[in-house]
C-alpha cells in the first residue's frame, strides 16, 4: 500500500507529470485494429524499441514459460506470446520504464509487486473459470 503523506502530496504537486503515450503503443493499437493484424508486423514495431524487445526476450526465456531452448529472435518471441501476450506486456513494460524510481516521488517497488500479483491471480482465475462459462457469454 502506498502511504500518502504531506511530502508525497507536495512532490506530486510540484514534480509529478503524466508522460505522453509512447509511439510504440500507438503503432501497435493501429496494427491491432486492422482486419487481420500480423504478428510479424508487430515484431517489427517492437524491435525498434530495444529496451522493450530485450525485456520481452528476457520474459519469454524466463523459467515461467518453461521453454526447452532459449529464444533469441524477437519475431519468435512475439509469435510465442501472440496478440494477448503483446497487449498485456507492452503497456506494462512501457509504463514501468516511464516512471523511473529515481525521479518518482512515490516508491513504486511494492506497487509493481501488487500489480504483478493481481495480474497473476486474474490469469489463474480466468483459466479455471473459462471452461465453466457458456460459449454464448464469451462471444458478447
């Protein structure tokens, strides 16, 4: 939980700014809105942002995914993640990148831990109840 005291409020009023939406998110949104979005095109967009591309490779090669061999090509990593993975990871990675702890007045370490824990719980719950929801409700 983030404790808001007078110092935090003062820092927020003086120094806190919301950065503009990153271009990579705009480009991916535009691509996703196409009738048949291409994962190969998404990989090309993501490859332009070296920090995001390397973070995705690190995530895909982590023990959480349990791959037999490591992936070194961003296109392979994107194909493995699919659109759902891209839409979940890229905004989170850019957001984390934009709020550097050195310049932020609020300690974000626990914030990111909470966000990750909530995302993991939601994923587990979604996987467990997905088969119990009638198909007609999923298509709405």
